[in-house]
C-alpha cells in the first residue's frame, strides 16, 4: 500500500487533573474532564497536591491544573470546548 494511504496509529493521550480535597473549582474541573474524556475515550488520572510535595510546590497557586500529555493545558477553570479541541487536534 502506498504510504499516502496508510493511516498512522492513533496517538495515546492522557489527561491529568491536579487537585486537592475540598476545592470546589477542582470538583467543577473534574466534571468537565470526566465528560470530555468519557466522550472521546481518553484516559484521565487525578493527582492530589496534598500527597505529592513536588506537585504542591509547582502548582499550589493554580489548582485545579489540567495537563494534556504531561504539558500544562489550563488552570483554575476548564473550558470543555478548548479541552476537547486539544484532545482531537
């Protein structure tokens, strides 16, 4: 088959939500992450800054923080359309 017609393998994606307990913005962000990732079949994970000193030092002023494939995508408020676009581009 010609290389022009070969499809590349789908890229594995991972969304990480960095949060802390009792954070209402974190709860709101999780709802959006769960919806978008569920719709697109993208795995996601949650990380708690109170359990990881490195994450606490790096992100404590910005939580919730969303990483896409390990790179910061957004913080504080998660926009559903923007996250969906980042995962489908």
